[in-house]
C-alpha cells in the first residue's frame, strides 16, 4: 500500500504540468482503482482502513472538486466513494 500511495503522490504532483485527463487516468483509474482500492477492500474495517483512506484523500488536488455539484464526485472516484460510504 505504501509504495502505491507514494507512486500516487508522485503522479499527482504532475497535475498542472501534464494534461489533467492524463494525470487523472494514471493516478485515479490506474493506481487508485486497480491497486490501492484492492488493498483497502482487503483491509478489515477499523482505524487502519480509515487512516489509509485519509492518506489517499490528502493527495487529491482540491481544484478537481471545485466545479462539482454538491453530492457528486469524479467518475474515477466512484468506487472509492462507495468504499468510504461502507
């Protein structure tokens, strides 16, 4: 988890330098949804899982959420949001 989280952090640092669609695809669709979320789903509910989720959220650029309507999210974050709701 830590290695993929660090890789996600590094990929998201490219936001604003590389096209946003590319960063979102690589960071969210590839890393978060394929590797990090799999680990989160296999981590028992509890403080450890919550801390891991907080770490993921901390790396997401706030500007990606500025134009979203209340109660909505980025399509790439749908599965992660469902995990958070559980």
